[in-house]
């Protein structure tokens, strides 16, 4: 279904706007001179779609001012440790759309990629395989993760740098919580010659996205809950491979089909199961869990995203 486009030119030779139907072409004419071809393409399409949107819903002046206020409040709610703009994009499914368009052979096939989210930090502590990312007292059952990174043909990839991050089972990332040590539940691992990396953590739990800003207002207005299903985040980096940013979710989580930020795809529901027999570490007393997963990296450009927070 195409978007209705304004095609009516102004009724004068001056290219001056005459009425509602002529404004779009005057704006598009002004942008047609943009020297950068990609900027021209993106902005021309953006303007067409924005104008079509306003026409389609017959946007009122009150709603227009409300929208401007929301944009301003998104900016005001963002700072070095909180990124409301990313959260907004996530909460309307836009981040997932962009992710799916740009991964899996540019949208042609299923992909292991998922949205980055607002909580990735640069410079996670380098941690040896087998090490723990629990850096301060953290509740929750122990989790022992055993992961493999391969190329799309299944060949193991050595020397992949893998960032891991997760929220504490109390529902907050360390940067949101003064009671957690700096970089708690964050670490950077390197795959060995068999493409493997492994580490200890705590089993993730579902948690709500921040709701004290405009995104919270939107969720409440739409009668949507703010919860994400339990997950671990991963960022796999190796030169000549497209950086794989993803999340792996706990199967059976009650929020898998209603993730507040639409990050769940079928491929990303992982295998977390209760361990049996002697636990892998002497200090584990209660139930413990194991997690295994294989990450597939496509050939492509290795580049890191701009960190949403510092
Ligand atoms: C996260 O899982 O870290 C997350 C992703 C999107 C929005 C909020 C949080
Ligand atoms: Fe998360």
C-alpha cells in the first residue's frame, strides 16, 4: 500500500506555497539541490512520509505541539548514563526494523542480530574465559555459559572479541544502580582457537525498561507493560566480519511474545537449563543453570556502534 503523495504544484510561477496540497513539493524542490546524494534521498523520503502522515491522520495543532513537546522531553531525559532516544526508537519497533533490514544478508535471510538497546558501554573489563562477570554482590542463581562463534558455514572463529552485558536480576543495569560495582555484569571475552568462549554470571531475569520519561508515558497511554523477557546481551567483533550485536532470551519467559521493545525473534530464544550433578564451582550451593549458544557471524565490515551511554 503506497503512501499518498502530494503531487499538486503551487498555482504560481514563484514556487510559493498556496495551500495544504502545494507545500510538500515546495519543500522537496528546496531539498533537491542537496549535494550529498544519500542525504538528499533520505531527507526527501522523510519529508514525503512525514507530510503524508500528517495528511493521513489530519494532525491537529494540539497534537503537533504535543509531538514537539515529546521530542524535547526525549532530549531532556537523555544524559551520559541514559539514552531516551534509543529507548523511544526501541519501544516503537524502529530499532528492530533497522536491525532486520541490515543483517541476514540485508534482510534476505533470518539473522542472529538484535537491537543494541540503550545500555551497552565501551571498555568492558577484559575477562579470561571461565571468569565471572559478577563483580559485586548480585542475587540470582549461578549461570555457566558455554558459547561458540562460527562463520555462516559453521567454521569456528578464533580471536573474536565478545562483549557480554546484562541487568542484575533486581532489574537494573549497573549504571542505573549505585549499589552495584562499576561494570558489574559486564565483561569482554576472546574466543579460543576452537571459537569458544565461556564465563560465569547469574541467570538473567525479566525487567522493566525505564518508565520515568516520555517512553513511560507512551507505554501507559497505550496500555502496554514495560517488561522485557530475561536475556543476555552480546556484541561479537572480529575484523572482516559484520559486528554481531544480539541478545539471547530465556525460553519460557512470560514476556517473550510481548517484549516492550520488540527485540525477540524466534532465532534468539536460547537454551538455558538447570544444571544437574556437581556444580562447576565449589561455592555454588542452590540450583544453578547452564546456557549454551552458537553465534553466527556474516562476512562484512567490523565496526563498533557509538555507545549509547558512557
Ligand atoms: C535492554 O535490554 O538493555 C534494553 C533494550 C531496549 C530498551 C531498553 C532496554
Ligand atoms: Fe537488556
